[in-house]
């Protein structure tokens, strides 16, 4: 099946609406919260913590999570 560029864009928008800010593990809506000056996304159901691009590096540099300390 071949999609036109506009159909591809429509599909991309639909998928984003379905998945944006939802937990990759259980699908529940994520809650954005500040944790030591870093925005993190936390699932209210499974308590998973998700980081956006560059947030893991910010956490490492600030030595926020003990597992990331060098």
C-alpha cells in the first residue's frame, strides 16, 4: 500500500495523538513533573519514569540519580 505525502502526514498526526504522553510500558497517560530542575514524565499507574532527549545527560551531569554517578 502506498501513501501520498498528505496521507503519511495524517497518519503521523493520528499516531502522535494516540501515543503522545502515554507510558510505553502500560499505556496510561504520563504526568510531567519537575525533579531537581529536570522535567521528567512519570506514569501514575506503573510508576515508570521516562526522560526526553538530553534529560538523561542533564541528570548525569547534575548527579541526580545515584546509578548515573561516575
